C-alpha cells in the first residue's frame, strides 16, 4: 500500500503529487527545474519526487514531452 499512516504527510507521494500539480498549473517545467521549484517550499528525496512524477504520468495527469512536464488534466 502506498499510504503509510506512520509517516509525515510531506513524505507521501499523494501529497507530493498534489504540490506538483499546484506548481504545474502555472507553467511547464523540466524535470530537474520542477524538482528545484518544489524544493523551495518543501523537502523530499529525489526518489520520492520521481515516484510522484511517475504516478502522475501513469494516471494521466501529466505528460512529459521534450523533457518538460506538462499538466494535461485538472
């Protein structure tokens, strides 16, 4: 199961994904630039960040074209 009730919400891929959607609503970013933008207000490992990006892509919320994350639903 993805949700761990013992961890901080900030370490949950659902939380991270929600914050990424919030950032992507304003602009598209490269994968690295999006991570840097996310890190300005939040701290998480690059591994959890990539898992969140993968999850958003798998469920069809974002698309990665030319190394840029683009929101396609929401």
